[in-house]
């Protein structure tokens, strides 16, 4: 029996060693399978095949709950649901990152997109809580711009206009190169313009023979802004009617390198617009000008290959002038566009292009004879 003891011990050791080797091989196989599964998830995600990615990711996360790739898996899952427009499922996945992965590099985005989801659902207090976590904890990351922007929109909804202004200013001052900067600038401009109109109106009592054009000429303002300020639907007036009328001296500054148009009163900027300007071979003229003519729904005279002029009517998809024209020099003007992607670029034949909704707003504010200064510091 004693002779068998070493043999038994040896067999036991061999069995243990075999178990260890088998476990190692099995573990390696499982790890390789896990890596292969996740690689496929990443491939589908990177290919923007989000429906397929969500199915694969949900299976992966169920089969490998303790994987070191789970945090990234939930990030891909949340982003996929976000892109598919399923806010509820996206929020569930973002919540998993916050709850279970304190060291994840995607926590800032998780808080931000939870805020976006809360905001879409009208849960404004929860949205503000998540946005504030982003701006207080991850202030140097680009996603903080989105959080400040979201806070600004909610403050506006709550009627806290000055706090909204501060939020939008934070976007412009600290995150000017992000996708949120232009919209923050627009919202600031809208708030400033609303304040300006409120602070610079006077009252006028209509007398016999008055018309909107006549009152506009008297106060150097436009019939359109008189109608807007008074909520008028027609140009019919009644004797004795009291109107609010804008009383202000406006001017326009265009900064060509910055691709910006500034509506000003004196040196004070009321609203800033992003514009398109002339390309290198047909630059926008610089200097001091005045608005010369205004046309709603202008006809565009296109030059044909033979050199003849062809009239392109308003509303025609080939009419490059868009919905409004404000001339400032023969053959040059500020106008709308049929190509919104050209705004913020140097692509025109020398004119200043604006989004149609922006040029319509400007058209309603300025009269002929308003100073236009165009600068190009690069020159």
C-alpha cells in the first residue's frame, strides 16, 4: 500500500495540473471568443449599422457582464440607441455607465446625454441636475459646451433670461470652436434684439392720411417692423390708433475674415449673424457704403455661357439670391441663398450671403441709407 502512495500523489498532481491546463485553455478560449464578439460589435458600430450593433451589444453585455469591455459596450449601446432616436433605451444605457463604471472616460457624455433625454421628456429639473454635473465636474471637456447650451435653453423656458444669457456667453467664451457656438450666438442675438426693440420704441398716434410707409419714413424705420411690434396682420390703420414705433439709428458691420455680420446701434452690437462672403477671385468689396435698395423675393439675372442675361424668378431653385436683397453697391448686396451650406464659407461672387430667415429679419429692420462698413483685416 505504501508503494502506491507516491503513485496516487503523482496521479493527483497530474490531475490538478491537467485541470489547471484545461482551465487555462478554456479561459483563453473564452477570452478569445469575448474579444472576437466585441470586435464585431465595434465593427458594426463604426460602420454606423446601429440596429445590428444594438443586437450584438445587448447579447455581449448579457453574456459577459464582468468583461473589462463592458463600459465601452454600454457607451456604444447608448450612442447607437441615441442615433436610432430611442431616447428611453439610450438613457438606460447611459445610466449603466454612471452607476457601474466610475472610472469610465465616457461619464461626462453619459451625464450630458441623460440631460438631453430629460430635456426632451420635459424633465427640466433632472436635466439641469445632469447638465450642472457636466459643467462643474468636466468643465474642460467639449461636452461642457452642450451642457451650458442646454442650461441656456432651459433657463429661457423658465423665463430666467439673464441666467440664460450667462450660459450662452459661457459657450462663446470657453467653447467657441464647438458645434454649439453658432446656436448660442444666435440665441444671444435673439434675446438682445428683443430687449433692444423693447427699449427703443416710442409711441405714435395715427392721423388721417397716414400709412405704414409714411410713418416708417417719418421715423426711419420699416413698415414690416411696425407691423411686427404691433401685431398687425394687415397694413390698414385707423385714425387715433396708437402704435409702437422703433426709433433707433442702425448700422451694419461685416467682418470678412470672421464671416460675421453685426447689426449695430452706434458701436453696440445688437445681433451677430454668420454669413458667406466672396471667394478669392471674386472678393467681397471693403469700405464704407450705404444700403441702396431693398427687394423682397428678388429676380436673379444669371449670366449664360454666351454672356446673355437670363432672368431667374423668385422661388426658382436656381435663384441664388434667396428670399431678400439689400443692395449696398452696384451689383453687390446682402441676400439670402439656395445653398445653406455656403454660409460660413467664402464661396460667393462678392455678395454677402445669409440664411433666408436671417436676411428676412435684417430686411425688416433696416431701411435704405443705413451705413454698411465692410472690413477685411487680412488685407
